[in-house]
């Protein structure tokens, strides 16, 4: 089983996600015909994936200004 892709975590992964460790979708750079093929996949242990999802949702729900250069975590 692969190791968790989250920084400084050496646990075995139990989940596969298309969210990078920074909470964004990252294109594979290859020509793809579907969403499934278009984005890189990352391996996470449950604890790291839960933490990543909390960070993503807190950023999405934030009422602060949306004028930064970051795209939405689910932007395609």
C-alpha cells in the first residue's frame, strides 16, 4: 500500500483523492478525455485527508474577500 502524500506523514494511505496536499486540483498535463483522466491522484491516510478537507471547506466558506489569485478547489 502506498504512503500518504501529505507532507511529513509516513502513514500508509487508505484514500485516493484528486486534491493536492495544498487543496487544489492539479492537472496532469496530459491530453485527457474525462475528469478522471485529467487530474493527478494523491494518496492520503484518513487523518490527513480529513484535515485537508477541513482546510478546503473553511477556505470555501470564508466570508473574506475573494480577490486572491487562488482558484476554487474544484475549478476545472
